[in-house]
């Protein structure tokens, strides 16, 4: 049977494997010729396509999505506070614990060790047994870590406390972005991942600001214990699991099949095998091959009987409270899920993304480990005023959130429209040029100006704002790019990237103190400037 005969009989034309490129997808239906689920009143194709399962999280109403996103956003914010609030107390701990800066840097490095190995540990468990249980368990770990820190008698208590806290906060790096990609579509991805990244930087920058106004460092730990305990109760009753099995999703392949059928009809019409009237009749039949649903209204998606499989029961509230997810969890062996991320070491895009994202942790570690010494020591700031300098990178991170989120999503859609409606993951990388340049400028404004005791506005308002912008905008671009490139491996990809990132941050935190002691702040800053410039070159090579 020829392709034309198969189409005329109402059948589908299969596509060859080489015709399907993972990551490349149809995002915009320019001619309104594809009968796939699209946004209400929009020509943007929903990727991935919502299934007919009423429990599919993509079918949640926008209000419900926003509630769940808000809960995970605040959890991520507090996790960042837990591992980043301590900057203003470095000089106090030097005296109180009779220790030196190298031991304080070790305590900071232990946070990155916990973050790095925590994402390797928790992410596979979350894929296998659900996200909800991991969030609840890590909240308990954060309470334990802070309770231990509040009783610190020596620096060793702080080191152990920070190690536990870093381990507890690991999901804010890997699981939180995945929770966002679970419930939002590709054309929304950068926006919501960017908001999550903002939560991390907001916690890292605002935590020290608030800590500077708390009377004692012990009470900094106590306050976090109280907040995390209340948060645990809220999450237990309101947070739902976003785990859903999309391993059988074939939306893009079905779109390619439909396009192939349409092309067959078009060619037959041009050759005279079919009249235009016959082609129109067959075209109508083709448009019903994929799905009878043309638009998708999220507000009534859970009650739209026409697109829901009636054989699948909707979960009750009690069922949604269970801590372990078996039905929609990953069906592979747990050991396979644990080892899978390391099998991706040969994927250049992931190593590049992890390295670029890791560089941002270097700049964050630079701020955390030098702010107290620079502004309390050289500028004579009080503990509270030193904490206030974190408002600079916070403002930058807010601006970077809009750039790395809304702007990148807009840019991706526009480039897809120019590319005949086809989206490529690399479209997001063009937006990386600006943050990588600002990264370099921010380092110079912060390090060189502070060393020369220039007006405090230069290192804070210029240097830290630019660094905050670059850190906040580059993270979501890297993570969105990985999720787009390797959709079915998105979770494993993020684990690998974040492990690389945290190990870079850990090594840098161990070395920043001795590095500055031996080379001085000026030489260290120029070397970091050259490293940031190297990232620019890597970006250009990635886009060639």
C-alpha cells in the first residue's frame, strides 16, 4: 500500500527514527493546520501534550499550579537561607570559637559537599518514590541541622551542622527545577525555573540581611528551626506530588506523522493525483488523526469529560497525602536510576552547562566568604550593615530573573516562529551572552574597587548587582537548555549538572581563603575575570 493510499484510508504514516530529533519540537502552529492541544486562544503548541489521565499534573488548573509552585518556591527560599545566612557572623566566630579563616571556609565548603552528594542521593529517590516525600524528609533534616548548630561550642559543631544543612537543601538545586518542569509546558519553562532560581538567590542574599539584625547567632538557628517546623506542617497538608510517568509520551512523533500525511496530500495535489476538493476532504480527516482537541483550557481541564479517560479514577485528598508514590514513579531499578547520571558524562552540553552554572557558585562563594572581611574589616561596617550589602545582589537577581525567565521564553517562541514553528533548545543559549559579559564586569567592580577602598557604592551597587543579575539569569538558561535537550533524561541531566556545579563551588570555597592570602584580592579578581571571560568563549563555541 502506497503512502497516499494509506492516508486516504485514514491510516497514519510512520516516521523513520532519524526524522525524530530529541529536543527539537514543534512549538508554534503557524498555519493552524495541526490538530494538537494548544493554549487557549493561542497558536503555541503545548509541549509535552497533556494526557487523558485525570491525575496528570499538566491538567491542573492554573490556580492549583500556582499554589503548588508557591509552596515549593518558599521551601526553596528557606533552603537557601539555611545554607547561606552566616556571612555577617564570620568575624564573630573567628573570636568566639578561637579559630581561623581556613576552618570557617571548611564549614562553608561542607555546605557544597552536602548539596553535591545530596542531589545524587535524593533525586533518584524522588524519581522512584515521588517528590513529596523528599521535601518532607529534607525539611526534617534542616530542623536537625539548625538545632545542632544552635548548640555549637566549637567550630566543629558548625561544620557538622552545615554539612547536614547542605544535605537537607540539596533538593532546592535539582528537585525544585524538576518539580517546575513537571507541571509547566516548554514555552513557560524558563519563566518558572527562573523564579525558582530567584528563590535560591533571594534566600542566599536576604538571609544574611535578616541575620545581621538578629541579636545572636544562636537565635539565627532558632528562628530557622521554628520556620521550618511550621513549613513542615503546611507542606504535609497542602503539598501534592508532581510525579507523573511520561515515558510513553509520543506527542512530537505524532505531530511529525500528521505533517508527513499532510505533505503526502500536498504532493499528490501538485502532481494531479488528487483534485483540490478531494484534498480538502482528506485534509479534514487528517486533522482528526492526532486528537479532536484543538485548544486546552487549564481552568476546566480536570472536569472536561471529552478529554479524560473515564476508566481512571481521580485521587482522593487522603490518597494525595501519601508520602511514597508508587503508581506514577519510575519503574526502573533504583540502582539503575542512581548510576544513570554518571553515564551522561560524555554529553558535552551537560558538562558545559554544569561548568557554567558552577562558575556562578564560585561568585556566590566569593561574596559569602569575603563580605564580612571586606566590609566589616576594611570599611568598618557593623554586622547589620554588612548584611545589608546583600541587597545589592538581591536586586540584581530580581532583574536577572525577568531576563532569564520571561525574556528567554519570549525569545525562544520568537525564534521558533522564524524557524517555521520549530523550536531548538539552542535558541535559549543566545541569551547567555549578556549575563556572561556582566559577570566579568561585576567581578572587576567588586574585587578591584573593594581592594582600593573605593566608595562602597561601587562594589555593592555596581559589582554585586551585576553579579546577582548574571547568577540569577544564567542558571535557568542552563537548566532549561538541559531539560529541553534531553527531555526523558531531564532529571538525570540536572543531577549531573548540579553535581558538577556543587563540586566546583566546594573546591572554590576550600581554596578562596588561601588564594586571597597568597595572591591578594587584586590578582585573585583578575584571575577570576579571565575565568569568566573563558565562559564567554565556551558559549560562542557552543553556538557554532
